């Protein structure tokens, strides 16, 4: 059974989440503070996914995520946020989060996104792909440019991997959303994808304002040019 740690301080939200997640076959454990979440995580490596509220009495879900990623853990993380403003999306991505869902949300949608994220994180590949100065080691989840390691969030890494695997072919925005988030592609808007694209260019392009590799194909999607 998939074990999930929920960090949330709103009792009314907790009751609904616990009921829905257990009904959908998940084993759920709940904490209400950042300190409580870190104590549980440090004492156990048995969690399969974390659901983190952003605003807590003693800190933020971003703090928890940053601490976990700094320790080297790649456990899947979904943020529960009351705002979908771009600054919060960027903060969540930068801290190492994999996805976010804006309150109020439908419980069925949340369960679908949990399953989609768990499916993605179980994917492994032993190949190393080289594309010009860039290389992706799928066994180590490591990206380098000109031999230097590039620090990417999990979501940025997934997006880059998808584009490089389809080098010289246009990958539509719909196909990207479908591959990265949900089988139907319904739960992430174009604004979020644009944030990922911009952040990737800043990290891998010599001049992000004039990208040479991550090319926008207007009206369709994106293409990786080796």
C-alpha cells in the first residue's frame, strides 16, 4: 500500500483528505507542523509521497521540501497551495517540488495526480543520451553541459528528458502536459509549462533570450535542436 505523509494544519481539510485518500487505497499519516513533518521523515524512509501545505504555524512546506532535497531524497512531493500565482509556482519548483494543486480542489483530481506522479517516478532507464554539449544519465538522474553538472528540479529534469528523447521532433504542449502530469493532461495550465521552459533555458542555454536548443514552435509546442 502506498504510504503518504500529509502536512496540513486545517482540521476540516485534514478530515476530507484522510477519508478520500484511504477510500482510494492510500495509507495516510498526518502531521500539522513543519517540525512534526521533519521528525516523521527523519525517523522513517517508508513514505512513498509527501503532500505539503504551504503555510504552516512554524514555517512553510517549501522549507520541508528544501531540507529533504538538500539531504538527497528524491521522494515525490505535491504542494497544496491556496494561490496559483506565478511567484508561488516558481518557489515550489525551485524548492524541488514535483507538482502543486490549488485549493479548493476536487479530491478525485488530487488522487489522480498522486497516481500520475507515482507512475512517473517509478520510470527508470539505464541509457545515457548525448546531445551536443548536453548529456543525460538516466541511471543517475544527472544532467551535464560541457561536463559541468546542471542542477534541475525533478519536473525540469522530466521535461528536458522528454524533449531530448524526441530531438528534432516537435512535441506539442498537449503531449508534454499529458506525459508529465496526467493521462488526460487536464490538471496543469499553460502558465506552469511556460515557467518550466523559461527555467530550463536559464540553466542550459548559453543565451536564454535567444535559445539554440529548446526551441518554441509557435502554435504547436517545443522542439529540442541538438
